[in-house]
């Protein structure tokens, strides 16, 4: 690596490392790589993952990460707003208006559209509203464990971590039960066939199929509205001036996708982290009131989202000694910021009783995760119920056989076989 103090020559990370990061090869343990990056600087030039002459930077430390995510004047999520639409076309290569997932949802637009879109659904994602869902989420968790309790073993990913969040978000939105396995397959294709390196054919096909599905679902609900969030959003769209059809479709796809993919990884990955740290697991089992704090620590220690949507500089600006130019791309490495030794004591240690834990696993600023209260509730119930009902839970395969889903910016496991 280059000398981090030598500011006279531009420092770039070796292409091979960055390529393996974005292709997901480093999924199992990206932390030594990020530790080196943090040492190199808070804002480090990197080769642009999908090529082209765009200048890209990786933001490695927490102070700068928060600054960028909160500074909506100098950084935008929407390359169209600075005339850099080519990036979008490259990034989602092969997509068009029939695959609208990322084009018009709140996560890809700035104010004032962002506020308008988020405002339409924010009431059903408040911590208070979430508490009203607690007993239903608990029922779902218990039903899932009822199915496997007698078998003495299960794949946590298949039987618990995946179905819990997708059943919850689907009930909120009104997605029929029979469609949920198919949604999982499309999401899987989108996760493993997409990301910072551009999209594979499977990824594009998954996106298209998911988009077509959402269109059909909306058409069905238009004919027969029900007491669910999708029907409420359709009613708003039909009023005419607060939500366009494209925004409606994008919003629904985003909520379904973000509503299960991430939390499912928190539950799977979080369980593995607890099994890896037997002292922490024992402490938690002895006092389940520590679960909410354990959830925060698991999010910090090994959160499911490596990086949020890239930001673009809206004008030339100096950042951590680097000259950022208008149009440059900034990739904020949340999982690096969450291990920043400037903020956390012993950052590489899992400490479920950590008191000062201001992590950025949910992002920061106006795009901070809408579903964080839901994810926290699901995490709380998932770990509490698992440890209460199966206190003897342990891996049933050798640790080294656990495989990771290969994805550029989301992290999770393919399977997690346990016995109990
Ligand atoms: C452990 C679970 C989760 C993690 C780690 C997570 C992480 C994140 C992060 C980092 C962002 C910021 C993206 C950015 O700034 O570019 C985000 C945004 C978002 N998340 Fe989550 N998320 C989780 C669960 C959920 C759930 C359950 C939902 C439910 C619908 C959800 C819905 C959203 C939405 C709609 C946004 C966009 C918000 C906006 O742009 O205003 N997420 N999430």
C-alpha cells in the first residue's frame, strides 16, 4: 500500500483488492482490507468499480462518512441532478423503465421529492407503530420455530432468518403468501447478480421479473383494494398529485426488497457472530434484556449493508485533504466506519454490552433507513425467541464450511445449519 502520509502522489488501492471487494470475494472477512484503507486515509481514491473515466473515492472513517451522508448540498444520490445519467445507465446496465426498482424511489432522489415520498409511508415505520406489530411478529417467529422444534436441527437462513422478515413486510404491504418464495428467488438474483460491478444477466432478469410482478400486484389491488399499505398507496396515487405511477411501483418494489433482504441477513449473520463468540452468547442467554443492545452491536460489528447508494459531488469540494471534483463518486464504506478506532474502543471485538455505540449501519442523514425501527423489532424478537426456545443452539457443520452470499454491497450467508 502507498504511504498514507504522502499526499504528493495520488494514492490508489490495488485494483485487485477493490475488484474482490466489489465482486463480493472478500465477503467473509473484508475487515483487514478496510483497516488498511482507514490507515491510508479518510477519503481514498479508488478505481471506479464499473470502469469509465469517472473518479471515485472510498470513504473509510466514521466522521467523514457521517459528514457526507448528512451533507445534502454537496452530495447527491441522484446522478441525473448533476447531468451524470450515464453512470446510472451503466450501473444498472440493461435496465429501462420496465425495471424501475431504483429510478424513482425515495432512496434515489433528493429533496423535495424525497421528503414527499418518504412522508407518504413514514407513519407506518415509527417505533411507536412498530410496537403495535410486536405481538404479530412474535407469533410469526413462534410459528416458524414450531415447525422445526421437533427436528432438533434446521438451516437458520432457510427456516427462520429469511421467512420472518418477508412474512412481516408482506403482511404490512399485502403481498400474498404464495408469492413469497418467488420474491425470494428474484431478490437473490438481484443481490448476487448486481451491485457496484454492474449487473449480470441473471441480475437483470431478476429485476425485470420483480418489476413485472409489482405491476401485476398493483393491477390486482386496484381492482380489489384491501386493508394494506399497497392499497393505501394506490389510493394516494389515484388522488393524482402526490405520487406518480412510476413512483408507486418503485416504492413498492423498494419496500419489499429492503424490507426483507437486509433484516434476514442481520438474523443469519448475527446468529453466526454469536455462535463464534461463546462468551457473548453465554452473557446474552443469561440476560435476555441485553438483546436490544446486542442487536446494535451486531449491526456495528458485522452489519448486512456494506455501502449505501453511492453519492455524487455536486460541486468541487475539499474533503479530508482530498480535492473532490463535481461529478466524483463517493462510496461510503459503512462497515469500515463501524470499525473506526477513532470512535470505538476495541472495534474488532464483539461486545454486546457496549454502551457507546453510535454506529452507521442504518446510514445517516435524510436517507437513514426508514425501516430501522422494524429491523430492530424483528432482530429483538428473532434473537430473544431463538435463545429462549433453543438455548442449546450450536453449529451442526464445521465453521469453515459456512459459505457467504457473494454480493457487492449486501452481506449474508447462504446457509447456517444448526442443531439445538
Ligand atoms: C438490519 C436491517 C437493515 C439495514 C442494515 C438497513 C440499512 C439501510 C441503509 C444503510 C440505508 C441508507 C441507504 C442510503 O443512504 O443510501 C437504508 C435505507 C432504507 N431502508 Fe433499510 N436497512 C434495514 C432494514 C430495512 C427494513 C426492514 C426496511 C423496511 C421497509 C428498510 C427500508 C429502507 C428504505 C425504504 C430506505 C430508504 C430511505 C430513504 O431513502 O429515505 N430497511 N437502509
